[in-house]
C-alpha cells in the first residue's frame, strides 16, 4: 500500500532534538513532502470512487491500471536516481518530479472521464513520484551529518506521514462541502501540489550549494562505514557492504505480504463495518508518525542495523498476532497489529535510507538509494502477488503461516548479511 | 547554516501561496454553489397514482425519478435517486450520500412519493426491488472496502418487511443449502433479490468460492437453497413461472454476461435475442416483455428469445412498471 510513502509530521523541529537539530535542508524537504503528500493522498483517497462511481470503470480495470503503474514506478526510480547523479543536480530532478505529479491533477481534470486521458494522468503522477524519490533522499543525506542521518530521515518521514494523514481528510471535507464535486478535489490538489514545488524551489538550497551544506557540518560524502570500496569506486556493486545490504533488503521485502492483506485479515476477523475499513491504515500511520523521529534517533545512537532488524521483528510479531485463534483479546489484538505495523515502518523506512546513505559515494548516492528502493519495491510486489496466490489456493490461514515462516527466515539471513555501520555503531550520540 | 533564501524570494513565495490558496478556495466555493443549485425539491404532482400501466425511470440527466410516456415524453419531478424501483403503493429510492467512504440511504416512499422511512447504510447502491404488493423490499449495496483482495466488489443485501417493520441489514447469515448440504463460508455474498407474489418466497444470487448460484429462499422459514449455478440478478416473471437472469458467458471483462430466461418447471434456459453484455436486474414489463438498462438507455425485448431489442427510454436507467 502507500503507507511506505506516507508520512510526515512534526512541524516544529525542536521537540526532542534539544542539542542538535536537523538541518534546514531536511526541514525544507520535509515541508515539501508534507505539502505534496496532502496533494497526492487527496487524489489517492478519492480516485477509486471517482473512477468506479463517477465513470463506471470496473474495479478490475482500475486494479489493473493501478498495479501496472505501481510496478512501473519502481523502474522509474532508477532513472531518477541516475539523472540526479549524472547531472549532479538532484534538486532539479526532484523538482521536475514534483511538478510532473502536480500537473497530473490538471490532466485528471481535463480528461473529464476519457479513459485514456485518465490513464495518462495516472502515469504522469507515478512517473513524477518515481523520479523525485531518490534525488530527494539523496538531498537529505547530503544535507545531514552522517551520524544524524537516522534522525534526519525520521523527521522527514514524520512530516511526510503528516501530509498523508491530512490529505484524505481534506479530500473528505471537500467532497462533503461540494456534494461530490471531484473536480474541486483535483483543482485543490493541483494548487497544493504547486505550493510544494514552490517550497522546494525557494527553500531548498540550489544544487550548486548542496555540497556546501553537508560540508558545513562534516563532509557527509567522504565518511562511510564498513565499506571495502575505494573512494574512487565507480561501480556501486563493487562495494561488498552495499551488495549485502541490497540482498538483505530483497530478502526482507520478499517476505512482506503487503499492508492491504493485513487490513483485510483484520477486517474479516472483526467483521468491521466497511465504513471503518479506510481508518485501519490511518491507525498504523499515526503510530508511524509518532515513532519515526524516536526511531531515527535511536538508529543514530545504537547503529541503524539493529532498529532495522527489530522493525522486521515487530512485523513478524504482528503476523503472529493475526494467527492467534478467535476468541482472544479482541480489540487489543487489533490495536496491537496496527501498532506493530506502525513500529515496523518507523523502524525501517527512513532507517533503511540512513543505513544505505553512508555506504554510497556522493556522486552515486541517488542512484544507490534508488537501487535500494527499487529492489525493495519489486520484492514487495512479488511478495504481495505470491501471498495473494497462496491465499486463493490454500486460504488466508495457511498463507499467513507461510508468510510468517518466510519472514522469520529472511530476518535470520538479514541478521548475518547486513553490514554493521561501524561509523555509528557504539558511538555515543 | 545554509545560504538563506533572499527576502524577495520569500515574499514571492508567500504571495504565490496566497494566490494559489485563493484560487483553490474560489473553485471550491463555486463547486459548492453549483451543488446547491442542482438540488431541487421533488415536484409534488409526480406520484405513483394513476390509471393503467406507467413506466418510471431514473432520468440520467437530472438523476431524478421520471414518468416515461409511451411517446418518448418524460415528466421529471421525482426524488433524486441512484437506483429506483416501485410496485403497488411503494417506491424504493437508493441515494448515494456524498463523501468518502461510500455511504447511501435506502429511502422508502409512499404512493405520493413522500418519504416514509430512511435507512443509512455503507456502500454504493446497486440493486433495488419492491415486491408486487409493495410490502417487502430488498436492496443491494456494493461494499467498496472489501475489494482489496479480489477483483470483485463484495455486496451487502438487505431485506425490509413493511408489514412488521423488520429490517435484515445483511442477509449473509441466512442458512444456505448448497448441493444438498448446509454451506458455511466466510465469502458468501448475496445480491439481486426478487420476490414472489406471496411476499414470502424469493430468489437471489449467491456467490461463494468464486461461483454464483441462483437460490430460492423462504422469508418466514429464513432459509435458502441453491437451485443452479451461474445465474445472477434474477427477476421473477409476473406469473411466477420463469426467471430472467444474467449468465456469465465469457471471461472477457468487457462483455461477461448474457441475458437468459429460465423456465422453473422444465429447467430449460433460453437466451434472449440481445447478444450484448447486460449488467442489470431485468424488469418484466408484462408476461412477454423484458426491460433493462444498458449503456445509458432503457431497452426492451421479447422474453422468449425472439425479435430484437428496442430503446424504451433514452438517457434513463432503473425501469419500474407501476400498475
């Protein structure tokens, strides 16, 4: 689902970071992400309804379009990362991605029901999202000291999640106020998206000065831990540490069944009214939001490897809770599963980027981060498909047991595979 | 710190944000006004009363219930409904409520089309049926939330008995007999109920394990048993001997169905002459003619499989014949 891309909050930068604040660049990028996520989640929340109710597209067709574009995003990320590194202008590439997504809302408006127009607008949106993610994360690593990466990503993801939580609320309010004027949702989403682009343009230091930002604190690019790669290493895969990180990411991703299934299992188990169903992801997102910054700080203090693995253990525990036979402590279990899902995202999403960042040379950073994200996305896509198939063949119970076993095995392997980030491990903050 | 953006750039940013905010607010206000203007009150002169057979439809342009004349004229003055059916002295209007998540009202109307009862439900209106006497009602809502795992929407079907006022919000728990055995499964879904003249026997579609069945049910005994596989959205003929239904004939998502008529005594099926894929619960205009919505218009054709379909009402859906 879109939880991984969700998330941000924590407008004031100072809640706990008394001694060291995250850099202005990170806050600016967080603000951009917040505003952009309000814009995009507004549309995400209403699009299925608009297509199926407003236009009479069958759910099958919509599911097909959605799956297709989501798959394509994974590959576009690599393109975005590559472009950002090659031109040395991550901000410009990210800005293009943000602008493309914002303009796709106008496409939805102008398509006014034509299926091809809508497909094109959806494609533009996903293209923009794919392009901007890696350069943006590279900007975050370049704008933060290496031992503060966990916190920087924590703050960014928390702001990101805030936007994702506000977006559907805004869309809901708009539809309510205008009696289902979907066009109003698209127009407002477009305006909000443009604000995001403007924030990026004005507040984020331009590409020429990006390096100076990191250098002001400590040259982030030159410090990297556990790497056996010479500083001039051109090829990312030449770094054994990075290779192992990729392998661990792929393994863990391939054992993650997808949030939609978790929510569906919860809904079935408690026979939740359909009206409440969309609130389940919000519950998990709220926990993610609360814990993103603390998890990031923890990662900076004890090393990123362990929180990343603990996060997956939380997910494992969540799957196990789903297997508790009926008649157990009902609502407690529901809250527990959602909370564990939130912990999983808080401890892994930003932390993975913080784990990968220092392994990558500055000039190849966006590409490297994109590679990590792409591998993860593709592995999860495969996992979701596999889980769906297992569910159909053997029923949800057996499928869940299989997923549990796979995740346990993957965590075990990842424990050995993951490079320890010598840079921060054991270093007192 | 980093190089700060200049004061000028910050002012420009503030101005741009202000302008965009005004634009968004202005558009929203206009949309809200547009919505207010298009919500007319129902016209009191349009009622179910009258002589002879009268065809009511939902007028697509206005979303309101209309009386369709034989000469193609139309009197639009009824309530705004997304799905409509009427029989005897009762009309049923399913109305979607704006906003997310999808919710709807099932509104029971009397012969003057005045509201008698209003029931709020989750989902998207899909099927509506009033028994010939007007005393028993049923409707089906799509439940959007369940669609994550499967490509199909799941449904919630309700039955309301006006004689007792008793409402079954979701008939899923009715004891079902399938192929001679009591069937328990979490994926049971019902839709498209049609009632017999005795206001007790009914027919409906049930889906489970990826297959659909025609079921015959008994309201008083509260039980149902599957009659045959692959039949959706049944509609019982006025004499109670035949059932028109849609049958899945193709895996092509663009044209999966074809309309059939089943003779309940002989068990023989007869396809209609209309070869198009119709997704609607058919209406028996009389013992020989069927009407149904397709591609924005209401069509009619002979029930015996002969002839050809003709347009009954342009820009309309939800046909209902009141006698």
